């Protein structure tokens, strides 16, 4: 029996992570944060001081990369060469580097197999930026979650713990990342043609999840 794959794409701060986790719990399937994989690549590039703009150097680095997910209780843990790096990949610097390096076709290709291997054996909700367009074009259900930039920046700002955080900087970084993600040549951020688009600007997490469950139930009853 084929697995049920649900994709949730969209820009940073739209609520993808919280919604994806909540939806996966409602459906009784696993949640996969694909953005964490790109952050993992960025973390290792920074840690190893890799010149990622040199294609030859980047390809050699990717051949040695060993990223995978492990489930610990109800928490998905990102491992790099056997080390849990989950707590190190959420800084603004890693976010921006992940956005830049994810534009590289070699990086996207290297991570495809990890994502698709998970989907072969498990029902899952995949969160990302090109899940419905590139990674799982035949997904059972596709959603594109978005919200106004100012609202997304405020949400991200409220999540941050640094004492020196600055709302203006968060919004400028987010706007720059939106631009990078949507204009890159390889797998740009955009809704799949058959994705359900949901504006979360004025919706609670529960309201978004209920909308998604409604679309899924309707489609599966058709």
C-alpha cells in the first residue's frame, strides 16, 4: 500500500513547523523538517570552514556528509556523523547560510535521497520549500502556507531567545531570504500548481490545521 505523503511548503515564519507537527500528530504519522537538513549542511560547512562557492570543493564535502534523522520519543533529532546537532542549527547565521547554499543544485541533489527514503516506508508530513514541487510531485496532499512579512517577522522574533535580538533586523533578514529562495534557479520557493494555498496571517495554528484536515478528508472521500 502506498504511503500517505503530505507536503507543506512556504516561506520562513508562516507557521509551517508548528502546523506540520500538529497535523502529523492528528494524522498519526511522522513529521519531517526538511529545512533542518539544509541547516545541517550549512552547520557543517561553517564548522569545517568549507569554501562552498567552489563547486569542486563543495562536491567533495557532500560526498563525506552523513546526515540522517532519528526519532527520540516524539522528537525528531538531526544527526551528523553520529552527533546530535539539533541544538546548533537555529541561529540567524545558519539560517542565512542555509538559504544561500540550498540554491546549489549539488546540495539539493545530495539531500533528495534522504527525504525520499523516509517516504518509502512511512506516512509523513514533510515541511520545506520545494516539497510539493520537486521532492514529492506525486504527494497525496500539498499545501502552501504563507503570511504577511511583518507578521512572520514578529513570530520569528518572539521565538528567539537572544537578548540582542532586533525586530528590524529579523524582518530584513527574512525579506532577503524570501528573495533568495524565490529567485534561485534551482527549485525556487513557489506553490505547486495543485497545492492548496492557505494565508495564516490572521489564523491560529488550530484553525490552519483544521482547514488542512478538512481538505484531506474531502479529497480522500472523493
